[in-house]
């Protein structure tokens, strides 16, 4: 059983922000897949298909592990069978890359999941949101909670679809083959 986790913050206030791109991808996976309706479980919203499960933690980003760990335990999913979809400051807007393991790079959702799982060894679908522009007033935490500019908003459906395809490739082809395809495609393939 593969557990696919989209990271974000609950509530309308955060729905259209950069930090919620993981939720957006999970919603699209749900829409395109053959999953039952979302239901509240594991301090999140959860659905389970025949071979895969989807989870959107509702704990707020900084406590994502409090949702992911009990869900993974219930499913008997090993860390390597968990795919976490999240926003990534260190990638330019729209780039999608796969990574296995590694640190949290300051991402509090990843930090929480690593802490609760006791290992960083899970798959990450990193969706580039870029760094704040030079004229941005505020810190990085403020930036990730901003909405998309008009150009990004127009490109968002393609970025979400690219991230969905990356997660699907991991499920269907395994991590190594998926990385060889996704990570070599070029910007916003």
C-alpha cells in the first residue's frame, strides 16, 4: 500500500496559497482517480483505494507528522512507501523534482514527518514555488502563505498535473525509474 500525502494548511484562508500546493495535487489525484470520498481520519482527510491511499493532514503544516505517522502505521506502510507532495522554495516556480530521503531544508511539514517517522527515508515530490522576489516585504514564512501572481495562476493547472504525473510515475515505475524520467525532463515539462 502506497500512501500519498499532500501537504498544506486547512481552511479557506490558506486554500489558494503557495504552501498548499501539496493539497492541490492531492485533490487532483483524488479527482482523476477511483478513490472513495474523503473522510476525516488520522487528524486529516483520508481516502483509500485498492492499492494506494491519499492523506491531507489537517493539523496545520508544522504538525503534519501527527497525521502521517498514525496513518502509515494503520496502513502498515514503510517510510519508503510514503510519497509526500510539498512546496519547495529552493526550486524555481513550476519545476517539479523527485527526491528520496535527505533533510527538511527548513520545511516544517517535512521536519514534523521526519520527527514522527524517525527517518527521512521517504519519497518527496518537490513542487517549486521559488524564493520571494527582491521587493517582497516580509520573511519566507510570510511568502509561502501568499497567493499566486496572475502568470503563476495561469500556469498552476499544468504544474499540478506535472506533480501528479511525477507521483504516479513513482507508484507505477518505482523511484529510480521515476527520478530518471522526472528529474531529467527540464523545466516545467
